[in-house]
């Protein structure tokens, strides 16, 4: 059985051989005085990937977990891409180099193209990898790489070092030619796809740097790329520059201006006041009675769980259709309203944790979408089985990306816990992973309660929302208004599990702040508890405080965004 109140946050091997082949030629050891790290941006402290390039656009720079400094590389491995990130540097022939780096994750590799590599199995904290190689008799460049392993989850890398003499001696100083024919091959509300003609170089082009205005946003090795994390209905201008192993950079390509699509990818235009209604507990009220008394139109219906075999059911036990949940949904729609189902929650057998793959999870979600012709879905990601499990986080986000692509116009919401100042480590990771995977989430909803002794529920809620806004800005490159339009708040009326008290007056303040900052969604747990029982404690069918019946729902109905 689910805890009666808490929906809060609490939080191949046969292929793994190594090749220790030198690159040929006579060995010429570098002098000690010449040894230095010749990689650029080795600890990712610039805040961008450049000059590293990552396959599948699966690399990103994150602020946690790090080995040193304040940044590290995150590689979002998929079942078909090991998220290899590489950098090409100028080297000297017949010279031995030492490569090392700190990595974290399951089966992470460090090596040089065409030569030696090393790997580690599954460290829970950063572990150092080291390997050496010798360049060939005429070799003037080397490509260093780090990658994970297929379907083994996200990896992290930091403080990568290639020690030895850099290429030089009056060597390559010629820049590549400028890329030509830059054009857009497609766009969504949050991304633009680009392609261009290859540049030429006297030695060879190793990377292309994509610029949005004057800011470099991506580096790739090929002649196409997709820039994500953009805002809907917004004009952007892009250019591309070519770069060689010696760091020579070409002039900019022609520029291309693209306006992103409206609607499907952003919070723009999507506003939802939707308190939770739970038919499995807490003397469920008649939704039509609540709607008539308060003016509320949307409800978040709790909870869709796994009844076994990745099969969705209400609370994991009630049939998806034909029962009390469908009766309530029919009432709501007959009264001119609609619902968003919530998948997951604090307890129970969850689809995200139990479906074997992202495609299986997407199929389970699709069954619910089809059963009710849904316009929006909410993934309530909590506890250690989903929220604090990096592989399950990725599975959920990939499934949401799939159903969003298969259901044009569907809005996707993720709901998760928070600290008083913004997302926790796992919340930050969820947001970063959403960006890396191109999941195109419409609303990131925080649950600002059960902080553990927090008494200023208005101040703590605003602080948490502002922290979320700042994280969305830094991850997606949005401005304030765009970031706010992707935010949701889901509170807890009256007494929380930890005796925090959100009164009707405080909830009104929160509602007014949400309106003035034009966020996307306002919800609370729950309509079942939206009845007075001062001194009644934390129970399922009333708030534990003095209030009017349906008072929190009436306040929530005043949310317009």
C-alpha cells in the first residue's frame, strides 16, 4: 500500500578488451621539461564542450558530480551510442605521451584513436585511468577520446590530461577554409538542424564549431548538427567555423537565420491549474461538486502504476478503464474540464522502474494516452527507485521523448522534489539529462514541501522556484521569461508530513507569485485533503488546519499564469 500521505521526494563484458598498440615508429622519449598537458579545456571549466566534440550530441558540461574545479563532462549513453567525446591535438612524431583522466560510471573508456586505451568497470566515485602511447614516424596529430558503453548509463569525466610536447616547431599555422552552404534542414519549437559543406585544410579539419549569434554552442566532427534547448517562436542566427588539430580556426561560414516553431516544445501558451485527486484513498469527493463550488477545470489524477509486466493500472490494482477512476474522469469532462494522469509517486510498483526499456515504458504510457485521448501527462519521479536511479531517470526521459514525438501537441510534465534553494543533485541531473537527450519536456514541476523543518513556506517555495529557474536558464540557455514558462509548483495544503503548515493565506501568496511570474502549472496534494479538521493532524481526508471546504482548490482555480 502507498503511504497515505507521502508523495514527496526523499530522495558486454566479452567485448571489453583493451588494445595496447603503439602507433609505430622508433620511440623518442620527451624530455621532462617538455612534458605538459596539451589538451584544451581539460577540466571543462570553460562551461562549454569546445574543443571537445561528442557523438550524437550526447555530451554536456555539468556542475555535479565533479572531480576538480566546478565543471565536468557528462556523457548520456544510449543503447545505440556510447557518447564518445573526443579532442584532436597536434603532436610530435616518434614521441611518447601519457594520457590520464578521472572517470565515473559503468564501463568508461579513455584512449587514443588507432592506439592504446584503458577502461574501468563501475566506480561509484571518480577513479583515475592512465595509459601511454607512442606516435608514429610521421604523425602530427592525435585524437583523444573518452566514452561509456552501450546501455550502461551516463558517465562522467573530468581533469583529462595528455602530457608531452605539443606540435610546433613552426609547424601548421594554416587555417582551414570557411565552411560553405550552411542551411537549415529542419526545426521544432526547441531545436534547429543544420548542415554545411566540408572545409579543406593543409593537414585536416578535426572539428566544426557551431555559433548561435556570437556564442559557441556546439562542436561536432561531421558536417551536420542539431542545436537544442531553444525557445519557441524565436529567431536565431547560426554560423559555423572549421578547426584543425593545431587549433587554427577558419573564418565563419555564411549565416542562416531560423525561427523556431510555436507550441509543441515550450511552456508558451500552456497553463494548468490542476490539483491532485486520488480515487484510491481519503474519501474521494465528487469532482463535479468540487468543480461547481470552485471553478477548477483540471485535475491531476493519481496514480498510474504497474500491475505487473509493465501494464498500467490505477494505483497498480484498479483497471485502467471501466472503474471509479474512469467514472470520475467522465464527470470532469462532462462538466467541461479535463485531467492529466500522474505516473509514479512515492510508493508502489512503478512503471518507470519496472518496464524493461524506454520503448516498453513508452508503450505503457501510450496505452493510457489512447484510453483517455490525453492532452498532457505527468511523471511524478520520486524515491530511490526512480528519482535517485540515473538509469531509470534516462529511461523515463527517453520514453517521454518517444510519446511526445508520437502524439503531436501532447504536453509532458516531470514532477520531483527540491531543496529550499532549488533542485538537489538528482534534480539537477534530471534537468541536464533532459537537455542532453532532447526530451523536450514542457514543464519541470517541483514539490516545495517536506523540507525538514522549513517553516517559511512562502519564502521557501519562492526560493526553490527561483533556483529551478536559474538551473533551467543555465542548462537550456533560456532567458528569465522562457525559464519561468517551463516551471510548475506542486505544494501540499495544510500540514505536511513534517508538520510544515501551508495556510490558505500562504497558498494565496504562492498563487499570486506564480501568476506574476507567468509559470506554467500550479498543483497541490490534494483535493481529498481540502477540508477542515483543525487539530486533526496529518490525515488523508482533511488538511489538519482551519479552513473552508474546497478553499485551496478555489485559490488554485485563480491561477492563470
